[in-house]
């Protein structure tokens, strides 16, 4: 990690995405350095998930460039990961599908703070919050340089969500990964993020949270109803 | 029992293992109806083989390959719904094949046969079956991942479209080796029913894949034997009954 402290893990320049003649993303530029945390916030339908999907290659950008540092391994946690109710697969079997793992299962289990007994648990029997933890285990198995986390909008309880963020934060510090979090929760941004990118098809703000995220920008981003709430 | 019948059973066992194995991916990837429809497309190829006196399996293979290339292109290059296109295409192929083939041969093409399979076909089937098993064994993890969680393949730098093409090729190969025994209409008895049954019985992936291969093998060998000794029931029909019997049992033992 030391040698590329000044280099970016990821550099995005003038990225635009048009699908079926609909502008999804327009002229997005940002960069991430090693171990940095970038929060992407914006209302529903602002293109947050689409941006992540474009970064991992699910969507092909209409214009602009996405440059990953050479050999960058990316851990991606999609917003929706549904497992067929009858999928006959244990957690252990699922995680063994990962290519070139750098950690053993027990190492990953202790990093993610799940019990060893979970090995034989069936994937189809997990709650969506538990499934998300397993996805996180999947994502860090090959020691990625960066994690892309797309916040689930449904089916995950607040407490579960809170604990997954705490976990992400811890992992980010112990594994020294960079992190992109897609979220609509502003508290999260102030607490964990080094950089914030406000998205509503276009980039409305970009920079350190307390500088970039002015009251005006928040209003602009979320229209009138701001999601900013003081819980702590 | 003649030596030839023993060879038929050996070839049948390899064909069934390959079918059960591929079926286990089809069920997880929810491609069962597609593969069922795809098997119909082999009929014109078989018909051409019968008419121009070459191995029907070769004709079937050519038609299957042309169709999967078409499906793959449609899926990747256009916004057309694959399901509707395949629906139209395969029914048409079935109709064309039915005109080309004589009535007596048609029954066997539809429901399979034991006596009509030549020694060359037995050999080709066995080799292709071994090839399928080998390719799957080598690419098991990637094929499984693209079947259960295609979105995760991207960050793994696994080429998803290539893998999906590989899976289609494997499906086409599996159909081509199975239709001699069970016919173009009943191919799903050999790949889909065993896998669905196995899913009902299994707690984990390993069990699931093994059960699928076992049930396919028992069903097909049973079907071949029944057909051989009764001489009036097509092997495809007997195989369907046997595999469906296992499926019904599995419903009672279904694991939650």
C-alpha cells in the first residue's frame, strides 16, 4: 500500500451513461486514493446504483473514462442479491466459489464477526441482513484494494444496517481498503466519509463533507424534504 | 443381453451423468424452459441426417449450434425478448422437422429409441459426454457463479458473456447426445427432472449435483432397459416415468 499513496485507486473522468435515450449519468468526475472513503449520496433514482454498476463493468459508459490502478481488485456488494428460496448451497460452498481467495474461511469469519457454526448454514435460510454480511465476506475474500457498497433500500432493518456500516468502517481500517458507499443517509457521510459526491444525474457537489455539503446543496439534492436528522 | 446392449448401457450412463450435471446448472439459472424448447430445434437436423444418410446426431448438433449462436446474439445485441424469439423459432423448427421425417421415424425422433442408435453414434455420444463432464469439472466455480449470482462475476473479472455462451454450448452438446435415447420432445426428463428432484432432496450443492447425476443415470438406464425388454415402449417415455416417480418421492422428502 505504501508505494502508491499518491496514486489513485480509481479515476473517473467525464463519465456519462445513457440507456434507452435516457440520461442516467452526466459528466461525472472523481477519484479515490488508497484507503479513502467516498460516500455517494442522492435521492432515489439519482443514478447512484447505476454509477457503481458502471464502475464494475455491468453498464458500459456512453462516454468518459474509468481508470483503475493496475491490478486493482474490487469487492462489489450489489444492492439486491436475492437467493432462490430452494438454492441448495451452504455459506461455505458459496464462499468457496471465489477465485484466488487470500484469506481462509475462518479468517474471514472472524473479520466479519460471524460464528464458525455458520459454515454449514444454508444460504437460502439467511435474512437479508445476514446475507449481506456473507456478501461482505465474499467481497473481502481476495483482499481487494477497494470495496464498493451499494446500500440496500429495502428489507434490511435499521439495526442491521447500522451494524453493517460499523463493520465496513472497521474493515476499512484493519484491511486498509478504499471504500465507496452509496447511501441516502447523511449522518453516515459526516461520520465516516473523507469525500462526498452528491448525485442527481449530474454531480451537484464533490469534496470533503463539511465543505461540499452545504445546507443549500442538501436542499437542492433532496428537494425540500431533507433526510438529515440528528440521531447522536 | 447382447454385447451391443451392454455398450448401449455404458454410453447411456455417460450421457445421463452429463445431462444430470448440466441440468443442475439449468435449474439454478432458471433456463429449464429455454433448454426444453431448444431440444426441439434438433429435429430438422435429425431429419436431414435420415434423408441424406449421415449420422442424425451430427445434423442435430449443427442445428443446435446455429440456434444457440442466434440466441446468444439476440441476447447480447438486441433488446428483443429472448423468450418470445425462441418460442417462435423452436416451434417452427419442430414443424419443419415433422414434414421432413417419415411417420415411423418421427415417433422415434420424438420419443427416442434403443435399437436405432448406431455404434458410431454410441461412440460419439460417449466422447461428447466425457467432454462435457471434463469442461464442467474444469470451470465448475465460474459456471456455478454465473448461474446463481451473475452480477458478482463482474468484480471477479470473469467474462460473463463468454461463460454464458459456454453454458449454451454445453446445453446444446447435452441435448445432442440425449435425444437419441429420449427423443427431442422428452429431453427434459434427462436434465431437468433429475435436477429439480435433486434440489428437493439436497441440503448443499455437493449433494445436489450428485443426486442430479444419480437420478438421471438411474432413470435413463431404467428407461433403456424397459424399452429393450418390452420392445413397445420408447425409452424416452419410460425415462420420463421413472424420473417423475423420483420427483414425486422427493416432494415428500422436500427439505425446507
